[in-house]
C-alpha cells in the first residue's frame, strides 16, 4: 500500500490529511483576482524554490548514504528528474516578469 492509498488511523491524521489536501488543491490566486498579480507570482516562485531546495537536500542525503543502501539509487533516479522539471518551471515563470 502506498502512502497515497493509506487511510488515516487517527482523527489527528485525518485533520492533517484534510489540511494538506486544502493546501495542495487551493487556488494560487486570491479570491476576486482574474489575473495573477506580481506579488502572487513572486510568492509562488518563492514557494517553488523552497520545494526545489528541499529536493536538492534530499538528493544530497541519498548520495551520501548511497554506500549504505542500494535502494537509494532508485529514489534518486525518481527524484532527480522531478527536481529538474521543477527548476525548469520556476525558471520559465521567473522569466515572465
């Protein structure tokens, strides 16, 4: 069973899952905005850069522990292209303004 398929076991886990779902599916623009403002784009880029930095740290940890666990190679192979795609998306958005 994957993490996405796992059902919350406690009420606290259910609340946490609901909060995460709201954050993930929440709109990037404020209510009433028809086009994203400069501030909205800037904040979104900042958020994406934080995610990118987190992925970079995770990839570095996987590389440092590669000698200990062969399974890290598979995780690294999955995460590295995602980080590259994220960085490319951020660069495209930043180029817009």
